[in-house]
């Protein structure tokens, strides 16, 4: 049998329990076709790079699968039918990962420096108060001058160009 990694994204509207239910359904499809799920990781609710079917977030789930290709085809068919699955991707791999995926390793990392929380920050510096100028009455304001019409370019240029040529 071949090894596969499959990731699917479920709608943001459904609960984590419903996502687990979807995962169990897909696991059952694989096991019914003589395959097995080597591991499952739920990456949780994550932001999408762009909207997919009017959703900005989605529940991500990774499954490591050891199954024949007909089991994968049936699982993907079930994913296409299910309205709660926004996207899925299944790839064939040479061997299955025994370690947590890179997403889970990044989520568990604590060596990053953390930003201070809202309580640790100093209060913002007070801005100097501005005094407002009294509003002038509209009646007292000078009327804006209408822009003068530009003189035609032909009138500004000399009328007889031939006379210039005769002087030279």
C-alpha cells in the first residue's frame, strides 16, 4: 500500500466536535477500503490567505494515511460531496512522518520572545491640548475670485510669422 498525507479545511461555522466527526467519517472510509490512518493532527481554526466560499477562517486537519489508491479516491469523493469541506489536498509521500508536522512544532515553540500583554505596557503619553480658533462667520469671509479665462495661445503669438523670416 502507498503512503499519503491529506489535509482538509472545514468551514469556520462548524464546531470542533463536528470537525472531529468529519475526520472520523473519512477515517471510516479509509478503513472500509483496507487502509489505515497512521496519525491525525487538528491544527485548529486558522485564517485563510483569501476568502473561500465566503469564509475567512477554516478548521485545518492533517491525516497520515497508509491505504490503496481506491480508498483515497473514495475519501476525496466524500470530501467533494460534503458542504463543510472547503478545500482538500492529498499527496503521495515516500514515508510517513513520525514527528509532529511543522505547523504543530511552530505552535509548541516557546523560545520566541513574546510581546508584552496589555497590562504590562506603560500608559500612552498625553498629547498637548489644542486650542481651537473661533469660527469666522461665513458672511465675513471674502468671496473666492473666479479664475480668469486664459487668453488664446494664438493671440499671444505674433500674427505674422513670415515677417520674422524676412528679417534674417
